[in-house]
């Protein structure tokens, strides 16, 4: 027992983090497998050098230049023409954006609703902000039934509804119509936060919840440069919402939370958005081929709009995880019992994974 006066719910918890062993084929944290191209590295270095020259000063607190660049990116990506810089906010990863949202809209005596299985960080944000956490459920195929969602919301009276779409760890997206149903139902009671960390991997034609922001002042959509944008190391997450909502986030953010070096690096990468996203359509196609290959091997595969695939079911998924690891391939032991999640890697990494899986399958049988 610690002598330190630790909050009991912190003392009882383990620090979050996927295992990070040094193996050849790392398909466990949904990173983009491609490093930034050389011209992007050049631009980042140039912008960061310029920013470093002014590092004696605090960075811009409201970073209008970066917000303008993010808005311009979203206008193209989400096909929403009337999106402006005052509707965009950013922080050190969308994780930080989420915590800021819960600091504003959650808190003691308040409740956040999610739908499980979903991102394993959500209960931690709730705990850290003293917000009650009440997960509803998803269907057997991991889709969200809006009627269940509405009943669950009515029952729990949350001030925040947090919906991950495409959802981690299943990959399953909620169609825009279902999200709009929830937006209608939560108006006047709760903030509806849609976590679109994997949005760029959605199937062509699928629509983004960014479309709803102009129509609903209580809808906020979070995005990140960590996944499709191949920039996980820089830590840049952002939010699209009504300017009034963003104004409240400014009240809780830490002073100068976004480093001038981070701002510079993100701006440089956004100058090359096309290049940074160059491999996304390849990854999407490879995702579909990976799903098909797993299906052909007899696995059940969740329908993915993300850069990973949830597959199963294993009688002993821990054994399967460990055998894959011993073959030099790390996947993620996450989601409902019996399932494993694999990120889409390079062509060679995906092949190495499928080969290892075929081999361990014989051993497990
Ligand atoms: C990876 C991921 C994020 C991104 O987090 P960052 O802090 O921006 O790196 C957000 N939400 C979900 C569901 C994720 O899987």
C-alpha cells in the first residue's frame, strides 16, 4: 500500500498503453506504416527552424494560422464548404481535445455515455475528469442501433454522448443518418462528440459528421493527424464545432498548450496534405483485401471503415496473440473476448502477418 494520498480510482488503475516490444512487424496501434516523404521532412525542418528562432516567446494561444489550414483541409476532405477557422480547435492529440471537452461538459455529478465495445481511453478520460461513465452497447455485428442509443441516453441523462465512428476497435462506422438521429435527440441536453480519428479511411461515398456541425451547435467532431495523416509522433488532434463551444474549450486549456514547434510541424505537413495522405487509398484497398483474406481463412471479420480489422474468434486469443508475437508480428489483444485487432501495414507486413497467422492456426488446432 502506498503512503501517498492517491485517489483510490487512480491507485487501482494501471497506466494506459499498448505493449510496445521491438518486433519486426508492428500492427498493434493503427499507425500509418509509411513515414513522411523527404519533401515533407524538409518542410517540417524549415518551419520548425523558423519557430525555434522565436522560442524565447510563448506560442500563439489561439494559433489562427494552423486553424485556418486545418479548416481548409477539412473543406476538401469532408466536402463541407462553409467551414471557417473559428470552427476549428486543436491540441496535443485528440486525446487532449477529449479531456478538454469533458472538463467543460462533464465533471462531478455529470455523465458521459458511450457505446461499447469502443475506444478503451474513454473511461479513463471520464475518470480523470470526475465524470460518470455509462456505456451502452452495440449489436452483435458491432453496428449501433439508434433506438437502443436513444433509450440508453434517456435512461442516463448524460451531458456528453461520445460516439466513435469508424469505431475502434471494431472498425465499424455509424452511418450519418444514425448520427443525425442522435444529434436530434441530444439537442438541448447533451453535447454529441463524434470521434472521427479514422475518418479518412471510410469507404468512398461515406459521409463525415463534419457535415452536421453547421446545423447543430451541440455537435463536435474530433479528428487527428495521427492515423491517416501519418503524423502520430507529432501529437496533433483537432476538433470541428460551433465557435461558441470552442470558446469554452479556451477557458480550460492549459496556458499555451500547443507548442510553437508542434504548430510549425503541423502547418508544414498540411502544406503537403496530398502527399501525406498519398497512401490512404492504397491502405483502404489493402484493408479490404485483408478482410477478404481473413474471411477466406474462415475467420469472422468485422466490417471495417478504418485502417485495422477486428477478426476472430479464437478460443484462446491470448495464446494466438503470443504465438503471432513469437513469429515477429504484434497485433492487439483488444475488444470483446475471442477477437484480435490487426492494423493495415505495408504490403510486406500484411503478407508476413497472414503467413504467421496461417502457421499458428495449425499449431493452435
Ligand atoms: C488513435 C485514436 C485517436 C487519436 O488519438 P491522438 O491523441 O490524436 O493520437 C483518437 N480516438 C481514437 C478512437 C483512436 O483510436
